[in-house]
């Protein structure tokens, strides 16, 4: 590899100390900003739930007719009759103290419920990301710099996959691989075999998108002068793509993956339903429909925290992948 | 249950609708269900084995004292026994109470309890346990969503001796025994009632044929094991040891996934199949359909009798006669559902079958009634008008699964010159408009095990208003003579007297066309052929306690 590439130079031993300091500063600045993000998310949730039609008490009690005494008790206990500013401040105070309380509808401590649903969600997000990365990198590397019609073929396949509705793909996978071939279970999320189909259904869209973005990046990087230099030094085609070109193309992909991971945490509802999986998405869906504020807030916070952590991770990864960004950090 | 053809519930609005529907379907008190044959015929039950069951819905909270949902009843019936047992025909039998006496003023019930019954946590069942349970349901701290309806008349209870419990009511309530027979007033271990209410939402301990120590996990399900000590099945049911060793219930919300899991042998039985899937299974060898009509109110259109065009009884009668409801039901639901024959489903104890002719199709009569009501003009689109105003009815709904049906009804109404405007709303807006009475038609079914449901649906006390909150008289029907009959029904000294009064109520409601009944929802258990003796409880939910596996 030697000192041909700028990225290598930038990471030269003499400058690594300052670079590490920049990284620490980057993380600190990000952390401070994250608090603002979390406050924003929490406030937006409060406002949106208030704006939703229907009073919380009515929606909560839609499940049956209760005596006025019970209704009054529920309203008093949840503070639903307090003026909005009071409700908002009480609500912020509780969150600041880490008191998320009990779900209005599930009647259990919110964190118990989150803790019960989160592991399955995280597992699915992790396998989905892994599959997305592996498949898109393979597809990207295989398709780049081939004849134009090969690239078009890949692009067409990707568009097709992106256009597939996830629930339809899920049902199709279930029908073929579970109901007909009996390879994988249709229900029961705990076993590794049970993860396969939901992961494929969930990763298909993101993998196709990322593969497309990656190919564009690779194509652009292949035009860069350093490719000519590297080739002139006699590097093999595979090594060129893997070590040099891919590194350039990975930058936009990293950002994209961070966003995908964040959105999967609360956004995998349909796959969770089709595959009867436990998950945060289903929890969030029913909580919003029931105006179950404590649960909605907790889900929003979990998702926001995940986004913040992912953003920081993406920044660190970018820092590792592209030394040019290290200067910008100062 | 209005939810025929319910697809994967994929939108928040759909979810809200489903929840609300569930809610409306859920409250109330007991009566009867017709039991479908379960294709046994052969031999005595084979003991042992695990039944794997996939269900479509889950309770928010397992504890039947707190949660009014149909799924909480289904999932706790194997765990909790009741003082009295009500068979699917509506008759009462001894269960945890060996016998009972009602005082002449119908205010005091004295229960002699069965001896030697223990909870699965080792506690003894006695009169103090009965008192603790009833007090727990009415305790405001329990925030029971049921106490208001099931134990509305309850004053207090006390233990006269370890095996005698006395319950005092505030006013006579002929539905009290039926309420006691529901899992919602099932007897739980008193020690667990003192613990946190949140724990009861996962783990319920009773005296029933099964126990579940790990309890219910939301979005997943619940596993039961046989209670080896169980020897107090209700009288009049098949007694003897409980056949199954285990039951594993998984929540599988998607209809296609449930059907596929069954046909591919991943589960032994499923509940809540959509009509199209029921049709598919009928022609699939190796599987048996066990069905019963849900007792209670049919899936119906509820006309706003308080204001708007439908406050005119002639317009309501015209709509009832002018739309061929039965043909539409046949077309939309593949012949799986039966058309309605009255306000109540035919499987409800106390159902009056003599009123069926009033629900026949007669378009000529419908047009005559509309002319008589003054809707004689016609506008450019062919709709009837009066004083230049079009005859428009706003049908408000929030459950998309019924849209096929709604479209057919809309088309049939158009042939009469009546415009139905379909309004698909989010849950919150739906609730606001319901409370304000700002609609002409609402649709829902309301399953309940007896004719007491008529009070829930037609008493003026249950008209939803902003002050009262959600209530179930969606027709906003307010008729003094009906009100008087509903009071007499509560006072009835015997079940036959009670049924007589409720027959009168059904007649009044039919005369006033206070409801447009459409079809009787079905409780469906689809199982592989090896699953035997699938029966149904009085509320239409499947009874798992007698099920056995022939293979």
C-alpha cells in the first residue's frame, strides 16, 4: 500500500495524537447535541399526542363502559385534567428523573414492556444490517465496471426488490419456505431459524438501495486519478476494488446504513405482524392508537437514543474510513 | 368480531378501529351459544399431548378482573373457575359453588361452596377467597373496566363460615348469576390479588384445569400445563381427568400466517379465521372446522334514532326492507356467515325467532315508506330529496375490514334513492363524533352470552355522550316503554320470566327498526382432524378444557 494514497498519509504516526483528540471532541459535541435531540423528540411526541383527535380518557375507556367513579379515578391518576403546561412540565420532570411510569393500557411498568420487546427487535435489526451490508457489498463489487447491460440488469433487479411491498414479500417467503418447503418456522421468534425469513424480508429493500448507492460510489471512485496510480504500481483488480475503491464508496453508504438501522427499530411493524414476532414496532403501533402516552414516549426515547448512538457510530466510522474528515473535526 | 376478512392490521387507523370494535364487543354479561358438532363419535379421550393453538388477538392485560377483552376471557378460562357454570344453552350448574339460594327480595345470594378445592399455588379455596375476589373487582384501585357493567348492582359480600359466602346487591339483578359465570368474575388466588396489579396482567393463579406459571407474554402468547389436582369440573359437563398435558398458545395476528401455520402442521388449531380462509379449509382434507355463532347482538348497522333522517321510523324501516341484507352477506362472505334474523344472534339464550319475517326483503314496501316519509323528490343523481335536500346518510367506521360489505350496502341503498356516504375515520375522531351523536349509521357487532346485552345496547342510560363517555347505545334509542321493560327484566324472578320480558324488548326494537341487523359473526376453531372434542363456552369462545388429541 505504501504512501500512495492521501488517506494513508493523513494517518501517519506523527499526527495520530491530535487526531485522537479530535475524535474525543467530536464525540463530546455529539453527546451534547443529543440531549437537544432527545428533548425535541420528547416534546414533539407530547404535542402530537395532544393534537391527535379524541380525548385520552375517551380513547382509553373505549374498551368498555365504566362507572363514573372509575373514569374519574383514571383521569385523576394520569393527570389528564390538568392544564396542558402543567401536564407538560410534570411529564418532562418524570422523564428527567427516569420515571416512565405504567402503561395506561397494558397496566405494566413501561420499561418492563420495552425490555420484553427490545431484544427481539435489536436482534432482527442486527441480522438485517449484517445481511444488508454483505449482500450490497457483494452486489456492488460484482456489478461495478462490468458491461453496461450487466449493470442495468443489477439496477433493474434492485428497483424491482425496492418496489416489493414488505408484507407481500414476507407472505411470499412464508408460503414458499415455511408452509410449502417446511424449511423455516412461520411463528416463534426466539429460534435462529425463525430469524431467517423476517431478516430476508426486511433486508431486501435496504440491501437493494444500498447496493445501488454503493455501485454509483464505486463507479465514481474508479474514475479517480489514484486508481490509475495504483494500477500503474501493478495492483491486482480485486485488491484495487477491495482496498482502495471500496473505501471511497463506503462513505455515503455508512450514513445510509445508520439511518436504515434507526428506522428499523420502530419501523419493522409489518414484518413483526406477518411473522408474529415480538417487537417495538407493534408495541408502538398499538400505543399510538390507544393514546398510551407513557409507552409512546418510551418508544420514542429508545428510538431517539438509538439514532443518536448510530449517528455517533457513523461519525466514528467515517473518521476511520476517511482521514480527510479528521481535519474537519478540529 | 365484526372483523370478517380482516387483513393484517396495517395502519394505525385500522388498529384503532380494531381496538374500539374489540372494546364494544367485549363488555357485558352472559347467556348461550349453540355448540357445533366436533366430529368425535369415537372412543374415550386419549390422555396426554400438547395442543398448539394460534390465536388472532391478545389481551392488553391477562387479568380477567381488569381486562374486558374477549381474548382475556379465552386465555384465562383454562386457569380460573367460577362459582357457577352456565352451559351454552344458558342453564346454570354448580361449579365452585355446590348450591345457592336467592332471598325473596332478590337482594341476597347465599353460596354453599365446594370443599377440598385448592388453588394451584397451594392456597385453599374458601368463602374468604370469594369475598376477596369480588371486592377486588369493584375496588377502584383495580381500575377494572368491567366492574361498572358486571357488578353494577353489587353492594358487599361476607363469609358466613369457611364454606358459605353471602353476596348482597343494591338492587335486583337477574343477570347476576350469568355475570358470576364469566371468567371475568373467575376466582383467583387471594394472595395474588394483594400483589401488584401489573403482575396479574401476566400471571393469573386460579383453581382451574390448567395453570401457567410463566404467564402471558405480550406479542408472544402463553403456555399452560395440566393441573394434576383438578377434580372439580362443573356439573353437567364431561368430567374425568383433563386430557391434555399442555397447551401452547401463540399470538399470530396475520390471518394468512395463521392459516399457513395450520395447514403446514406448525400448529394444531387456530382461531379467528377470515371467511375466505374458512372457505379454503372447508375443501382441504385433514382439517375440521368447529364453529358456533357468537351469541349477543348481530353485526349490525346502528341508525341514529335521535337526529337526522333516521330519526324518522319510516326511513329506518324502509332501509331495513329495501336492502337485501342476506343476499349481500352471502355474496361478501362466501356463504360462511348467516344473515341476521333479529336484533340478537340466533344462538343467544332468549332469542325470539318469531320476529324473523320482519327482517325480510321488500323493496316495494321500502319505496312506499320513503314516499310516505316525504322523500318524494329526485335529484339529478337519482337520489331522493325532501324540500330540496338529498337523503344522505353518513356511515362512520374505523375498521377497514368491513369495506367490501359497506360498498355493497351503499350500492343497494342507491337503488332505493338513498345516498350512504362512507367515512373512514381515525380512532380519536370516531370517538368524538360518536359522543356528539354526529353520524347517521355506525356498524359493529356485540357478542355477549345472553339477552341482557339488549340493555347495554338500547337503554337510554347507555347513550354515548361527552359527559358519560363511550357507551354502547349507538342507535341513541330512547323509548320509555322499552326502558320500563328493561327494568322489569332486571327484576325477573326466573330465567323464563326474564326471557319473556326480553322477547317484548326484541319486539319493540323490531317495530321501531332501532337496529339494522346484518349477519351473525362466527366463532371459528379450525383444527387438524386429530384434535377432538372442541366445544364452545356460553360466550362463544372455545372451551379448551375437554380437548384431546387422537393423533
